[in-house]
């Protein structure tokens, strides 16, 4: 890069999750958010997909800092993995930094990293850029858009946002400032596209409060609300409703407890703590006096609600008269197990409210009318949609064109794009590796064993131990065989396969080289399995000369 | 059962798919539909979940016949598995029987089974019941509800249905007959609940035709429509649109080709075959003169559209100017790979239209207003919702109560319920096994190896060969070790684990019994793996005395 500035997304552009974008200037490069993504069902045995830390480290000393927009996992979850390798300074809002501190603690590097909290009045002066933080609303408190002044003009990155006109904490979208920046002239807008295909406006959090009130008031039994842990606003609303309806409030599930603790520590949770009782004391309170907030909106196997639905939660025994409010969306792919959980809860006597049955959830991402408002405020010269499947990015691009933005480009992960003289130029491609973390280590699909595991998940595996010796010029072969996961309806596979392989190997000439002999053994196992049970398992072979 | 009739669902009540219900009378039992379900991601390496055939066979000679409502896989896919074991007669509509014949062919039992086609004028007289077939509309032609006359009154099973007032083939819902049966008195209605949580009316297939016309007319380049194979009506509509816009039509993908062939064979496909060109000749026609119908709505790995999106389809090369119409819904769980496919198609230059962007798809299942209409027509004494997640069944039950049905019960798979004197009594529970078919054999989760495969998909597997001998009163141990799918970022796992296990085993007393020694070896592998890579793999062990 000779002049101008350039950007590249490691994730989030063309696939939901793992939001991480590099902004590169001649004076230094900056990482805007560094999130994780959840593995898909074809990636068994890992917890998270993380950004390509190795590539980021390749930027060397030129990479100056990480700048965070808010505290959601898909924006901060990858930071610790990067910081373990290099202690970059991190700038971010109070809650995001507090949540990051917990992660740095887990990785044992807390205290070794320079963390700086930004406020809505903060402007950071960094090498080559300055960054102003503009308040936006979202489904977690303390969120910002970034207004980045560069040598090529102002770049606004919306981060995740919605336009909630009545935010629970009174922290409204800073429309004035967006508009003032628009008046000054914005060279490039990068805008959240998560809901770009959804018409209309999002429901406000206050309206969700009304929906929850309608559902709760007049209900005699226990109320159980499943919600996303990070939605502190909703926790506030529920605390108010608990007070209003004379109920004690219980937080059940580690995620909720952690969020309540961290948000209280940084002063973003002003709920009256005398309302809350600990889960352990829940049994002392009559059901009609309880409002239980719990984790498990997605039917996650170890979550509070899921365990309760199976009758194996030590403290929450679901019973006749319980009202379960699913105050969340069903993330695509989880519908099956969520519905199964609802069915279990119903069998225990609960009444479950979810989906469109009542207005008890709101998305945190701007829908089409709000996206149009942002274009009116900012009136950018150029627009690049971010955060979404490619299809969402394209729809957002169409909205931008309709709104009269002169320069609109859809760009995907791994592609440099530059801003120069108001023009967006598409540049070179980088190949980012999909890296995985499983709680113990991180690596790629091969080193983390994911490819092999995916394969054996479909075929099973066979271990054989072969001994060969030559007696009077003829091969004598002994085979032992064990299997895992090979379909064996008749219960004869191991025995029959062992016998077949032994007989066939015995027919080989005694001078067969070891390598050929071993290949033959593996091939025979796979051939027999294919014919008898329809699968070609992986084969682990150990061969000895007798 | 002394008197009355009773029913039990093997699937479909509490979980979508695998529709199969037994209607039991003193004179004989009948199986109403016998479908399959697709395995979920936790069930790797199998193709289908099939009904518990063993339980059905346990009904013995009392089970008299299979009665089919229509030809979708989740209603007929399990029939061949049952018929392989016992050659029951099958009654069903023309298209369903024709599709079943293809399956019986594959299983090598075609010609050995008595298949009887029913028409809309047919009334079957069977032992203990008579069955009248009432025309309904759905997303495949030739669908019926069943009106079953029993000693306890008339039972109507809607099958899958919607109320399309302008069906493409002119075969309207037989409202008159439903109403006449209502006038006579219907003891029990069993009603499709798939869309019970969706308000309003479904779009008609004709309206889909208008949406497709709006999208296609005026487009200069090639048109590619991805659709469900069984929707012959839509194939008709597209053929008409091809004619109207001067395009040749191509069917791409085995599913579509089969459906076109079978439906034409039974006279349900009256499209002008001169319009169609074979895929092989597609290259001879300019793109603006082509309308390609293809499989792959769900991004299935071997489907036409998916392969085209990767640029590996031998005949369909997607290019700038192509219009791709996704004339289908996104089945929950498939969104990720569908969006990835759209992104690939876009990169190749296609414009993709899907979701709410245009009215180019309609559901085949009645939504709330249509469900209310059915209650008005039939006015049943009792109602049991069928076909849906438990939550859908409950919502449908609420609609029934609001419609004034006196007796409403929600019943799930595996629970007998009886009809006697107009009352529905909930009876005993049966435990049905979840059976799997993988193309070669069928069995349960254990015999098909699914549990083991799921486990090793998360942990990997280690094979060890241990030789022990006693030298001067001390154990001498040699260990060989191979692994599959164990994360190994540093590339040292096999070597280090082998060494650790060998050293630790050596410390055991020489008199350690063989079984204890083997247990120790397995435990040591798992302990080392847990500590070094965070996983406890499955261990396949072979031990020899040296």
C-alpha cells in the first residue's frame, strides 16, 4: 500500500459470526473486533472457531491495537487467543473490557495486557487514525459504532446495532452525532447487515417488557423465563416485573450469573439486589412468588432449562402450573432440540410460550427501515455491508443504492479493499485458515483431528494387528481385530472380517514386501466391510514379523 | 381392547416426520402411512430413520394392510422396510403407489406385493372398517384425507393438506364431502398440525405461478429454478412459463427426473414433452432460451444446484446473467449450507432470489385460517392433532377448542388412545425403537454403531498393541500405538502417549492379572490424552503375552 487506507475482514462478511476486521494505514494497522463463531455439526468435538491468529501475527509490529465495539462473544471471543501470542493493547467499552478480563484470567494473562475503557465522549488518537465512539443500542448494554478519521476521510463502522428509541438504560442512539458526521462528510460506511432481509422496524426492548408483563401478570404459578445471558436490559425489565408482581427473582445458569456479576461490577446493572435470591433458597419460596431467569434458550445440553426439562436439574423441578417464557429466538439449526425441550417441559405440566405466540423477544439488529435511517443520517460517499451471509450483504447493498449512496461494493471475507479519493477498490485475496479451539488447544482442521473425526463418524474404525512369518516358504498370518462404530446388526462383523483378512493375506507370496503386505491388509478390511456392512472404515494397522 | 377402536402413532406426533399411525379394531389393525425421517446431525452415517418394523410385525396377522394418503417420503418411505418382512397389501393413490413401486423394485420385492390404487370415488371395505378417500390439495398431486367408518363412528384423518382454492390440476378440496360427513356426524378428527403456529392462509400455487412469472418475464439470461422434486404442480407452472417466454425447459437432478417420469407414467404430468430438452443438449441452446429446473433446494452435497455452485456440475456452468430462483423453503438446520451455496452462486455471477424477496414458494400445509375452516366443515365430536412438534399440536388443540370441538386431546408418539362412545381415552404407552437404515442394513442406534460413532466423532480413537513378558520377576512391556482423530497440534501425541503408557505399565507388579493389566493400559491412554490434548478417546486394545 503506497497511500490511502485498506481493510480486510477475517470473518463476518459472507458468513455470520467471527467478526474481525483489519483497518490498515501507512502508520499502523488496527483490529476492529475479534470474535468467535460456533462450529457447525460437521466440526465435531471443538468449542469454537477462532480468527486466524497466525495471519494476524504476521502483520508484526505494524498491528498496533484491538478496538472493540461491544461485549458479545462473536466480537470479543477471539481476543484472548491473539493476546496469548502478543500483548496488544485493547480499547473498548466498559462491559466488553470487563468480560474480556474474565477471559484473560482464564488464559492466565490478565494483568499483562493494557486495557483501556472508552466512553461515549472518548476520542482515541492512535498512529494514523483517531477513533470516536458513537452510542448505539443493541441486545447487550454499552455498544458503540466507531467513527474513524483517516487520511482518506471518515470511516464509520456501525458495529452491531438497532434503533431502539426507548432504550431501557436511556442510552439512545447518538443520532445527532451520526448526522453531524454526515454533515461533515463520511467517506465510507460499514454497516451491520444481520437483519437486512427483514422488512420494517425491530421491536423495542420496552415493548418486549410489555409483552412479558402481559404474559406474567395474572399468572398464579411459577414463571420461568429463558433468555440470552448478555441481555442485561431484559434482566432489568424482568427484575422490575418481579417487583411489580411481588415475586423473588432467581438467576439460574452460569452464563446469567456471570453476566449479572460482571455488569454489576462495572455499574451497568442497577437492579435492586435484595430482590434476588440464590438458587439454593428457591425451594423455600412458593412458586407463585418466584420468577426464574434461566439459560438454555437453544436447548444446550448442560443449560439450566434443558436439564430441568429432563427432570435432572438439582434445584428446578418443573411442575404443573409453571409458565415457561422463551424470550429469545431459535437460532437456525437448533429448532429440533428446542422443540424437543418444549415437549419435555409440557409433559412435566408447564405451559410454554414461544415464537410468534407473544411479543416477548426482540432482535438486536437493525431491520430495513432502521438501515434506511442510518443512510439518511450518515449520507456516506461509499458503503460496504458487513456482518451477514452474502445474501444479506447484497440486500443491504441494494438498500444503500436505493438510498442514493454513490459507491456501493459487496466484499467478502479474505479480500482486501482500499479507500482512496472516495473510491472503494477491491484488492488482493488472502487465505485465512479456519482455526479451532477445543478448550485445551487450537489448530486447524487437520491438526485438531476434525477431518479424521468427521470421517470416522460416518464410517467407524477398525484396528488390526497382523503377525506374519514364513514357514516352509509359505506365509503364516495371524490377525486380531477390533472395531468401533462399524454397523454390526448381526453381531458377526469382527469375527468374519478377521477370518476373511487372515485367509486372504495367507494367499500372498511369502516374498511380498512389508509395505505392500500392509496396504493389502488395510484394503482387505475395507473391502470386506464395504461388502458386508456397506461402509469403508478407517483402518489402524500394526504389523509384526513373527 | 374389548370394544371400541384404538390408535397409536409410531411417529409424527411430537416430532416432525416419520408419519405412521396404527388404527386398531377388533377385526383388524391398519397402518395409516408409513414414512421416514431424516437423521439429525447427531446421527452420522445413516440415511434414514424408519418406523419400528419389529413392533409392527409383533401385531402378527391382526395387521391387515397399509393405507397411504399421498406419495411424500415422510408418508411412504418406510413401507418397503415393512413389506420386506411381511407382504401386506397396500392401498393408496395412484402417484403414491407408483412411487412405492420404484422402491419395491430397489428392494427386489416388486411383484410380490398386492398394490391397490384408490380414486376419489373409491370406498374400501376392509375387515372392521370402510375407508373413503376425500380429495385434498397439498404440495404433491393426488392427495387424500381418509374418512374411516368404524364401529365407534366416523374418523377423519386429514393427512397432509392445505386449502388451495385454485389448484393447478383442478382437483379441489372436496369441501362438499367433508361437510356432508360433518352433517352425518364425525366422531373424531385427526388433523395435520405442521403449520398450526402460522396465522392466516397459505399462498395458492397459482399465486406462486404469478410470482415466478414476475421474476422470469423480462429476464434476458438463463433462468434456474431450484424446487422440491415432488411438486409436479410447480413443474407444470414452470413448463407453462417456459412456453410463454419462449424457453426450453430442462430437468436437472435425479429426483426431478424420476418424479417427471413416474408422474407422466401415471398420467398426472400432462406437460408438453416437446418443450423439454435433455440436459446433455442444454449447451446447444442460448441461455436466454433456457429454463432449468433443478434439485438442490437444501444445498445437498450431491444435488445439481450445489455442484453447479462449486463449478463442478458437468452440464450446468453458472455464469453472469443467470437468475437463480429458490422456489422452496429453507428446512431448519440447512440454512448455513444454503446460504453458502447462494454465496457461491453469486460469486459466479448469478442473481439469487429467495426467502421473502419474492412470492415464489408456498407451503403445502394448512395454516390457522384453513385449520379453522376444516373444523367448520367437519364439526367433529373429538379432535386429536397430528403431524407436528408437540408445541404445534398444542396450538392446534387450542384452535380446536376455540372452534367449539367438545373433546380435544394432545397425544404423542407411542401412546395408545381409544375412541369409545365419543370419548377419547388415553391408554398405555409403547416404547418404539428409533431404527436406522444406511443403504445396506437397518438396526437400532447400538447395532448400527451410531452411538459409538457419535462418541469417537468427539474424542477420536486410539489403537494400542501391548506385549508383556516377565523377565527376572519384572514386567517387560512393549506398546505400539496408532490414533485417528485425536487433536495433535504439536505432532507428538502418538509418540509421547506410547512412551508414557509403556513406562507406566512397566511399573505394575508382574503378577497383575491380564484383565487388570488391560484395564490399566486403556485407562493410561485416556489419562494421558486428557492431560495432553484434553480428550478421552475410545481405546481399542490388543494384548499379547510375549
